[in-house]
C-alpha cells in the first residue's frame, strides 16, 4: 500500500514553507516514509497495522471503517469515528509534522549544529506549533482508542480484538498530550 499521507496534508496549521522546492519536498517525503509506519504501528499495534497494509481490493470492511471512519454506538449513543484519514486531516500527518519541525529547527553543518539567522527577521521556537500538532494528534488517537475498544459486532464481540488491553496501555503511554508550556 502506498503511503496514506502526502504533501497535500501539510497546509493550514501544518503548513510547511517552500514545499514547492525540490529539496524541501524530498525531505518531507523522507519523513513521511520514515514516520508514517512508526506512528501507525505505535498507535494500532503491529497486527492491525499489517491488516491496514492490504490493498483496497482485499481490505476487510472493518479495516476500511478504521481508515475512513464510521458511525457506531458508544454507551447507547450514536457517535462517529472520523477515520485515520478524513479529508485533509490525519493524526499521522501531525506526527510526521512534529518530527519534521523538530529536525528542521536546527541545521547540522560540518562543524556544528546551527540555527538559521535570516536577515531582518526574528527567530522563534517552533515548539508552540509542534505542541499544538502533537496534542491534536493525541486527541484523535484517544478517539480512535474509544472506537477500537467499543466497536462491537452484532453478537457483542469486539470488532477489533487485536487492539487488546496491552496495546491500549502502550498506545496511551506513547501518545500522551504535552502539557509543558515553553
């Protein structure tokens, strides 16, 4: 399966400047390739991630629901899981953005790690935007956890038994909100 995330996700709050430049675009594609899998395996666990890799033609309906979203019952009330990808938003893009911005906050040269000093501008930390992106991702993952642990078949069994209590704990611990104010 090709990457779920493309450069088209990096607009608005996740805007990456100069994306039309080949070096920036190639760098972003490197981060997409590296961090998309890391995010999905961490959030879903490897068994569900492996099912997600199936092609569109062989994808199970329950995995398509996980990817694209679906309405379901939660404590007797109709609710909606938006999906891993919906429109131009995906928590995976937020995860990639975090690492892209972290990497690009400084530049490694032959002699030192430096910050760019553009003439007539004031350098500010990307931390505020990074934290906002991370926390949005954490909120979406918490919604996904609710969906995975509460989506049931007609007979009352879990639709996603692969997402067991151990994976829930791993996911919660790996994708906590950042509360540090800088």
